[in-house]
C-alpha cells in the first residue's frame, strides 16, 4: 500500500482526517457549551468553538500530513531530481 502512495502528498489525507476530527470534537464542545452556559451568548460561544476546532484541527492535519510525506519521500525525491540535472 505504501508503494502506491509513493510520490503523492499526504497532506490532503491529513487535512481530511483533521477536518473530520475537528467537526466531531467541535460538535461535542458546542453541545457542552450550550448545555453548561445558559444564556444569550451560549450559541455564539458554541459557534466559535465549533469553527475554531474545525479549522485548527484541519490546519494541524494538513501540516502533519505534509511533514509526514516529506519525511517518507522528500529526501529521496530531491536526491533523484538533483542527480538527473
């Protein structure tokens, strides 16, 4: 399976995993905020928490996926390109 992924950027896979986790954890955090904070600002705080976790974990997943793919194949790819030139 890893040979099939050779040369591909895994950052997009990390981004997908990060966004999925962000949506799920953000929903749980939003439900907790709405349940615990009873007031007019509960929905606003829940929305900020949901969007914040979604985007933050998406960015972290994209970064982690990019670092993972560079560590696996980045040095090999650069060495092959420089030897061809």
